[in-house]
């Protein structure tokens, strides 16, 4: 995990719908979905509010990791394009 200042940077994969980004959260052990596009602004964490995830305090920035692979799409439970 790259860190810029105190805000972590997480890889974000582009979902096949062109709208969502799939971001693996090591604290929740699942993918969070965010809206494209990726900007330099920190995102609010999609971790459960009552979880111990440090992202709830820091938020995180997104780094373009390219198109989601079939494995990422499957693991994220994202619907496949028709
Ligand atoms: Zn999380």
C-alpha cells in the first residue's frame, strides 16, 4: 500500500460498466465500489462505520489500476456486462 502523507492510496480497477471503480479493502476483506472518475481528492472510506478500519479516519486516495480483470470482477461480485 502506497502512502502519500497520511492518506493511503489504494489501487482502483475500472468496472466493465464504465461507472464504478472496484477497490480492495484489506480491512473489510472485500471490494468497495466507488464512482469514476479517479481524482486527486481523498474518498470517504466505504468501510463499515463501526469497524476498526483506519480508513474510516483517513479516507483513501485512488490510483488507476486499469480495467478490472475477470478475477477481480468475480471477487467483487460485480455483474458481468451483457
Ligand atoms: Zn473497508
